[in-house]
């Protein structure tokens, strides 16, 4: 798969807790030397995820139903060994399974053959039913494939986003510590008050807590990625960044039409609908006659002296349904209603797909718009923080004003850190809703 293996990711697992007690410790991201790309993560998931393996096994099981239905076209042959243990040679009439033209001691070995000539389309309809059901199971396997890929993409982008937030939190913490050292030095020189130091220390502690929470989010997102990949141990490799995908299609209706053609769940439902119509035809054909060829032949090594040493016969059997209490009519009506219900299910899913694609397009468009806006917001918040810092250094602003500017800058950095990966995640949702994943 092109994936390298190496040392697991090293985390300062108690760093966040220690940060609450001491300003020395800072949570860190992965220091692993091995890397993992999105394509490698998807390949690992497709190879090892048990849900996809189960879907493929069900697809193989459904394909065997075609052979089961087609078996009616071929002759059925069976061998028989029959012996009469005790019989009264003077008896000519008996009841039950030993009733023959005469009852006598005998032993016979032979074979019987049954070949369907025609059932006027019922077997053909059953074969088509099995084929459509196997096709539906194949489409469901494709849907499971897309489900696994989407789960990997979401988890992968979540890891990248949480690590970006953690990096922003670490930078904010370093800035808060610098401010604390500066204000403390000024307070010791009696240029700032103890209240200013207290405000700065509170903001530093809040930044430490934010780093701890961001580190936990990284741990959780890496565990989610491991589960999405079908692995038990957490992902320790350093994740490679993902470039931004091309721009969105300007008209969501184009994507709707694409989804109507490629969504595997819709294709599976249509195949099941077609199978239901074929089964309706098969149930209707129950009323038709069935014509079979019968043949039997064998040897009778021990027999009554009045019998021959062997036997053979060929015949034709025509089975004509006459009356069965309305069973066949009820079965046909049931199948017809199920087929019509399948038509309505397809219509309902088409409406749902249209809604899903449009919603996914609007969400992706909104996420794409937030990327440049959050970038500008960071620059604006940074300039505002610099101005607030300058005002505070010159004695024109209060510590409250400075703290508020620092908080605004941190909030902007968090928003910007996750904007790109939120867009990638929303774009993955749109590709999934369309049924065409890259």
C-alpha cells in the first residue's frame, strides 16, 4: 500500500494536566518520523475494514442465487436402491409405499430423471429476479465502499483541523506568557499594578486550559481515524496535508442530475424494484401449466420369476393448476403490491437525493466562503491586538482592553485554523451525496 511503518506517535500525555499546575509544560503534536497520506489511509480502510468485507461477502452470496434459480433449467437425476425385505408372493394388492402390480421379494437399482420442458416463463422470471437482487447487493457493496471512504476522509480532516487548532492554541499560550513576563517586570518596576498582573495570569491560565482541550481533541480525532481505517491501535503517523479541491460547480442542479445517475443506494433500490416486478411476473405464471419429461431405468438382480431383469420408461407429465383456494391469485396480488411500493420508494429516494445534494452544495459553498473571510479576520484581529498592546504600553489603554483584543485574536485563529478542513469535509459530503467520489 506504500505505507511505511515506524515508531508510534509520541505525545506528552500528561502535559495538558501539568499545564494547569505549571506554566512550563506545553502540549505538543506528533513527533513521528513516518507519514500517512489521505490516499494511504483510504487504501488501508478498503483493505481491512470489516464492514466492507461483509458487504462483499453478501454480494457473493447474492450472486449464488442466480445459479440457484437457473438450476431449474437442468435435468434432475437421482439414483435409487430399493429392496423388499419380506413379502408374501401370493399377494397382488398392498397399500402405502410398497403398492405395485405385485408384492414379492426383490432388489432393484436404478436412476430417475426429471427435465423441465417449460413452465411458460416462471423460471425465466425467477432468474431475472435473482439477477436484479444480485445487482442490488453489488450496488450496496459500492455504497459501503463510499461510506468507508467518507468516514476516513472526515476523520482525516478532523485530525488535521484539531492539530491546526492545537498549534494556534500553543502560539496563543506563548504570547500570553510573554505578556505575563512583560507586565510582571513592569509591576516590579512599579509601572503597572498587581491587578494588571492578575488579569494577564488569568488569560494565561485560560490559554493553558485551551491547549489541554485541543490536545485531547487531537487524541480523540486520531482514535476516530484509526477506527475508520479498521485498525485497533491509534494512528501514530504524521498526517500529510491535503490541498484544497477545485472550486464548486456553480449550478447545484448539475450535481443533482449526476447523483440521480450514480448514487449507489438509488441504483440498488431501482434494481430491487426491477426484481420485484420480475417476481410479480413469476407469481403470475404460477397459474400456467408445467410440462416435465420423466425417465426411469435400472436393473432388478433379484426378482420374481415373472419380472424382467431390467426396466426403463419415458413419459411426459403436464401439471395444470385448477383450484387451490385462491393461493396463486393472492401470491400474485402480494407481489404486485410490493412491486408498486418499490416504484414509490424509488420516487421518494430521488426526492431525498435532490434535497441532500442541494443542502451539501450550500454547506460546501458556505465553508468555501469562510476561508478568505477568516483569513481577513485573523489579520484584522492581529492588528487590533497590536494597537491594544501599543495603547496599553503607552498607558492609554487598560488591561481589560488588551485582554479582550488577545481573546479576539485567539478566537479568529481558531476559526481560521479549522476553516480549510471544514471545507474539505463539506466537499467530501458533497461528493458522497453526488455519488462520485474522487
